[in-house]
């Protein structure tokens, strides 16, 4: 069972876990899916369209599932980030991931965090 009252606002949790979403979910999922299923490569860095799409979907799904895990003890409604903003931020981060060479683990977390902060 989830810890009641431990994480009262889902939007804050979504922001706090944006780094894990960028590196742990998006980058990893894009790498695995691109290596396994990627056929059409992008001209920039040789990364696949399939990997980028799968990474964006996995990242968005991870961030959208956070409010399901966060519960509060108050009667106030839980604040979350807008679903369309999360999907757009995940897609933009996946596009950035395709254009970076080796420093994507340093660039992706603050980029996704900034986009989600702008959506708040």
C-alpha cells in the first residue's frame, strides 16, 4: 500500500522524478527499443525513430502514472501536471536525446525538468 501523506502533491513528485524519468526511463527505453526494433535511422547521430518514439512513450507513461501512486490524507484534490504538457515535454526530450552524442545523461534531466516547470 502507498504511504499516505508522504508525498502530498503529485505535481511536485512528477517534477522531483523528472530526472529519473529522463535518464532511467526515456534514455534506457530508447536505447533498448532502438537497438532491438529500430530500422529507420535518423541522420543526426544514427539513432532510430523507433527508439525515440518508444522512449517518449515510456517517459510519458512513467510521469502520468505517478499520481496513481501518490495519495493524500486531505480532502483536497491532488494537483498534477497536465497530461498534454507531459506528453509534449517527453516528446521534446526524446528529440533532444536523438541529437546529443555522449552527454545526454547530463543534458536530459534539466531539460525535462525545465519543460515540466514551464507547464506547471
